[in-house]
């Protein structure tokens, strides 16, 4: 794909994971550059296989040089995204900052691939929020069922809110373990849990409203019957979800588990419970881990899912989305 010049616009940590995912998928893209949405450190140099990746500061980049952009910027960087669109780039919006625009498609690869066609409206396609994609992939075998209610409790790690939050959790944890007094006015995240809708950009954009609009684009039939409860927990990486599903008719837990086993990106763990920490320690695997499937009644099942929101929900699914876009 010599005519494709891909820009990865992200922080260094996510850029590394995106390059790793690209290397594993072998899309044949030869021209890849990085745009530093946040300035990289002096020793932070990216590589794609054996080749060094060209890195551009944000004020030096010429977006017209690129055909496609994996854009991992937050709402404060929306103007940067707009500049790339104006220059003619096809944008894959990894954090979904454009998802609330009516004609921008929101996609979970393998769930609603057909919506990629709508990127022609604005040359933008948004990857669904990690919580949405994690739920959608798990519910995929049930999407033709007459589901009555879906309840989701998401336990969100610091990495979900960005690399700075990871550093903050590490610093607070070290201080408290070493008996160093804690600033009473600082936001406490170590050894504590916090409602997710008072964190970062969620303060200005109601959590439930944003999710309703994303679900409406990904799982339109479930918009009215899905309820999310999201909590920030003192874990570094890995989104965990407890999901309860109630149907109008009988649900077959065995058939559901067999359907999960047949999916390429899922691991169904019949005899063990996979936690966020266990999942993070297993670097050889990069999949959605599902465990603790319980038939609560004939019409209700409950299960537990875990995914690395950086390696799987952002990097891996972003590359799968890019593959769909290039094939379109």
C-alpha cells in the first residue's frame, strides 16, 4: 500500500501500542509517521519493526502529507483533528471525540462493520469507547435475541483516563505506603474508588448522555434498555465489566459459551476468573477475556469480562478498524 501514508497522532505510550498492533496485523503499510500530540521525551523514539518512525512536533506537522490518521486526541485537541480533516486526511478517531456528531459513524469492528460506509460524509469514523466495544463484543451472540434489559458495571483503571492518571496513581500509592502525609486538597485515587462521571472530561459531558449516543450508533436496539454504572478503581490497567442480561425469552448459557469459544478475539474461561491484574500479567494474550458465566434464571445470565483498554480496546481494535477503512 505505497499510496497510504499513515500518521499516528497520540501520546508516546499509545503510539507504541498502535505500532505493535500494526506490526502484528501486517497491513502492508510502508509509510508510517508519528505526530506528538503531547511532546515525547528526548529518549522516546518509536520503531516499526527494524525501521525508525519519523516523529513530528504538533506545530511542525503538515497534515496534507498523510492519507490516513489514527487520531488519539481528547476534546481539547478537536481543532487539531479539524485541521487534519481540512487537509484531506481520513480520520480514525480513537477516543470518539467526534462520536456525538450526527453523521459520524461509531464502529466496533465485527459488530457493525457496515457503518464504515458512512465515513464518506465527513471522512471521519470513530472507534467506540472501550466500555462500549467491550460490551458489544461480549453481547454479539445475543444481538438477535429480544433482550429486555442489560446492566453493566464498569470498573475503570487509571489508564482509561490517560497516562497522567497512571503516574498519579503510582505516586500517590508510593507516598501512602511510605507514610508520607497526603495533601488533603488533592484528588485521592490511591486505595479509593471514585464515580467515573466526576473525572476529566466527564465533568462537562454527562456520562450517560455520551454513552446513550454511542450505543445508539453501535447497538441501536439496546439503547433504551442498557444501563451503565462506571467507577474508577485503584488499578493501573484493564477495564472490568460485570454484565447482567435479561431476555423476553429463555437464554441458553451453554449456547452462549460455545458462541464465545468460536470468536477469534475472545477467550472464554470456563473454570477460572480472569481479573484485570491477571490479564495484564499475561502479555502473550491480547483478547477480551470472559469468565464467570452464570444462569441467574431461565431468562437471565450474568458474566464478567476484562480487556486491556490500551492494547486491546484502543490499539488492536483501531488496527482492525483501519483494515475495514482501507478495504472500503
